[in-house]
C-alpha cells in the first residue's frame, strides 16, 4: 500500500496507532492481494521493509489476526451477524 493510502487510528486506551484496512484493491490487481494477509500463502513475496508485510512477521500479531479471520469468516458468526442486522 502506498504511503498516502495508509490510515491509522489512535487508540486512547492503549496509546497506540492501529492500522485501518483501507484501499485494499490497488491499481495492479495481478501484483496486489485482495485482503490483508493473503500474502501468507506465498511468504517469499512478503517484504519486511513494508509496513503491512512487517506486521505478519510479528508472531503475536499474526496469531491474533488469524484468530479473528477464522472467527469472522465462520458460518455461525456470519449467520448470527446477518440475523442481527436483518431489517424488519
């Protein structure tokens, strides 16, 4: 992600800047991933010099990220979510 497309949230509880998913689809779809973390399937392409790649070299971040990817993509979670936002 180009530097000017990066967004961060200042968390006043932890006093940390947290990256916000933004502009996930770059102008070169053949060389970009469609979601943060997709590059894990090809770790040789990860560049530790780039912020979003560097995040996945941090084991604690990676474990927590994958925990939530699996949680938020589970059929049960999605069914509960869509039921909770159903109009009417």
